C-alpha cells in the first residue's frame, strides 16, 4: 500500500517546478490561478526568485503548495497514476494543506488564500528577534522533555516538530532556547540553531491560531478522497469539521511526523511517495522506518522512475 506525502517549509528553492512549468499546460494554469488569487506574481517568485522573497513565510507557504499541487496534477492527469493502492495522504505542517487539496477536500484557490494568511499571521505573531528554533540531533524525545523542563523556567520552550528518529525541532522564546542550548552543551547533545523568521509550532503562535480560526472555519471543506494523517494527532481523519479544528490547533502544536510515519507503517504502508520540492521527507522516512520503499518526485525523470518501480 502507498502513502502520499507533501513537504513543508524548508523545502523551497528558487526554480522549483520549472521543468513541469515548461512542459505541461496544466502547470501553467495552476501557477496562473495562484497569481490571480493572491493578486501578485507568486509564480515569478517561485520560478525566478529572488530567494529572500521566496523565504518570506507568507510567500513560502503558498509557493510550496502551488508546486506540490502542480506536480501531483501532472502525476494524476498526464501520467494517469493509479491511486487504487493508496491508503493515506499526509503533509508536513503546511503540507497538510497540499494533502487536503490533492485529496479534493479543499479547493486550491481557498488553500492558497489560507496559506498566505497563515504565513502572514505566523510571521506577525512574535516580534522579530524574540523567538528562536533549534534542531536537536541524535536525542530521544523522552530525554529531551526532561532537559526542556529544566530550560524553560517562566518562558516558552516546546517541541515544535518530532520529525524523525533522532531529529527534533524545539521552538520558543530566545531566553529559554539559549538556556536550553547551554543545557544541551553540558549534556554533550548535538544541536543546530535554525535560520527561521519566527518560533513556529509552539504556544507563542496562539495569536496566529486566533486569526486563522475564523478564516479556516468559514472555508468550505468536504470529505477527502483519502484519509489525511493529521500532524496534531498523528492519526487518520476524514471528517471535515475535525480537519478544520486540527488545522487551527496545528499552528501551536507539535508536528508529530515521526509518530505519523510509524502509525502509517503499522497500517501496511510499504511505499512512501513524496510529491513536491526537495527530498526532506524521504530522509525522515528512511531515518524512522526500516524495510520500506521511499520515492521522491520533483522532476519528470523522478515521476517516470517511480511509476515504473511501483509497477514491479
């Protein structure tokens, strides 16, 4: 059985999707639809940059959705991919919106609008320089929780992403995160400060969740064609009202990606197919699960190879 995965922030690169844009009319139409909905040329930022514009959260989020949806549309409509063996769709953070669009739960232009607003709200939730995120490598979640308790005192220091076995992202206010870095050094734990514009997926994002609540609730969602494995619960969901509620919660909650992968593998998923820019999720799958097949589609060659491999 297959699971289709969609990437999140961090997978963006200037020129992503260009090969598909040059070769398929359907992709040009999707890029044009994104431009029309946002009233500016997101397509130009995606294809030509500059990079500092693409890295702005309010651009990154709709840009990654646009490219992921475009590649998925080519796979589905130009290559007639057989989804009969597919059980789940899942997306990493903003990738959950890509999963919902591609499973026909949410219209593309609605998702583009929501992600632009989500990116803007998340950026504005915490003043620049007040928040921080770090990646901790090679540590177990249980051990990290104890160190986090020690670090946070009166501040915010929370697990933002449980990404993979031995890869955890921590988010919070700068003082608490600096304190945690000192504790990690003392305990000889490896970490990397992340170059991000805000402390995502922690309680400091609650102003963004409040702003997005009405926008999400007033958008039309229908039952998806495939169960969506949600970041907040790491479990499958297909009820539109529950999906809306979880998208609001997701802004402040831990992205439980490692658990999502494990839960999917327990449901006999043996093929994980990443659709969209980059290969970040494929790396996470390989770190977390053994004896599974991992495919990453972000070129026409990738697409042909994946289809051939799955036919074997």
